[in-house]
């Protein structure tokens, strides 16, 4: 672990000030999957009777009938609501969602992989760019006005980190409602009490059926939001290290080819990526004739160059906040730790 937590915080703060709210390509789809899943969690919340407590895209009104509202947004409406033009674009570049064939899977947009697949096809299904926008539903987000209005959250990185906190808050309150008997526990179906009439038991069982279905649906959304958060982390890790591997002429700078480790944490959604094994790379530098101290100093100097690049800083700030979301959701054991990059 070469970069200190202090430096990570400095990098994050730097990019909060300088970088617009953006997430491109596949990682943009994964992040939108996370956002939409937590958006759905809010409407199943124990106190969600009128939307008064909704914080995520509360102004998004659409054709989907939620549990406590008849005008909640479906996925297409949600990503359109939070869309923002990229640099050089205007409102005229907004994708035309009526020209996109979303398919029947739209009805099952409660799974991270389904959502990511839908958003991918919405961008690359060969619809003319004049009808879908040049970037589809990825790229910039209107964080301040549409995604988190009135919250004080104005930038992409803080937004990404806040979703885990919101999901964890909702989950804790749902668990409390079940523990307190406010909502039926799916794992504890009711049994008929002695002396209880069949009609009374049927009414109580019917109420439990509805409540337990609600709790089960909520827990599925929370589980899927974890999948989305993990995918975001791994995509950022992979993108960051791909740049590090390909954009640096390592042999000319170090005098040897670095030793790379392969990470498999990204399967199945992301795949493998490589990271530098610092200790073994320095061993190779020593074998080439350098002293250990000289090899370490040269490696440190080259690594300092890498961490000064805009690409590294952007990815690092996103990774910091993706992992903040994962920690909030109890995913400490799934955090990807690298020997050179955190």
C-alpha cells in the first residue's frame, strides 16, 4: 500500500473542486444501476407513505407504479431525469428515450446486471446519434438539481459515496421495523393461535403476506445495490490500472520490465486486471545491477509521476468514494486492496 490514506483524501478533495459530475462508459452504467436500485429502496422504506422522506431524485415522476406511489420513474425515465450534457453538448444532445428499445427486461430492473445490460444497449444499439445523443445514458449527471436536490451534495464523488450511507440507513430502518413487528418477518410466517378464528387468522396471514413480500423485495434491492457498488469499485480499479500499465514506458523508466500480479476480483462483471508487484519489481532492478536503495528510490520517483496524473487522481477519488459506499453497506470483506494503489 504505497499511497497514504492522507494523500487519498487530498486527491479526493482536489477533484471535488475541479471535476464535474461524470462517469463514462461501462462504469457509468454500473453507477446508474446503484443509483436506481437505492431509488427503488426508498419507496419500500417502512415510513414511505407519501414520498415525504425521499432524497434520491424526488422530482422524478414517471409511469411506474411503486408501492406507495403511482408515478415513480422506471429506469428509462430515471436516467433521463438525471442526465446532464457533457462538455460541448447542449440540451439538444439529450438522448431520445422514445427511440430506444428497452425491451421487456425493463419490468425486471431490480437486478444490477439487468440494469447495466439495458443501459449498455441503450447506448450502442446503432440508433442514429441524432436520436439518442452522442453519449447515451452515461457521462455527466445533474447531481445538485436532479439526483440530490436540497441535500447540499453538488459533485459526483460525494454523490457516489453518499449512496452507500443512504442504502445503509434505509436497510437499518427496515431491519428495525421487522424486529419491532411493524412489518412481517419473511422468515417467520404466522401460525394460527389457539382460539383464533379462521377468518381472523386469514386476515392476519394476508397482512403478513403483503408485508413480507415488501421486506423480501427491499432486501433483494439492497443485495443488488451491493453488486452494483462492487462492480463500480472493480471497474474503476481496472480502468485505473489499465492506464497505469499502458500509459507508462516502464522499462525505460525502471530499466527492467515490472512484475505484474493478476487480480480476479472483477469476475464476472469486470474481468481481470494487473497491478505492479513492487517488491518483486525492485528485486528485478537489483538483479540488473542497481543497489536496493537506488532501485527503491527510482521506483518511488516513477510512482510519484504516475500518481500526479489527472487520470490517476480522478480514478482514485472515485475509488475512495465507491469504497466508502461499500463500507457503509457492510462490504469491508469485498474491498479490493492493492500493493501499489491505495
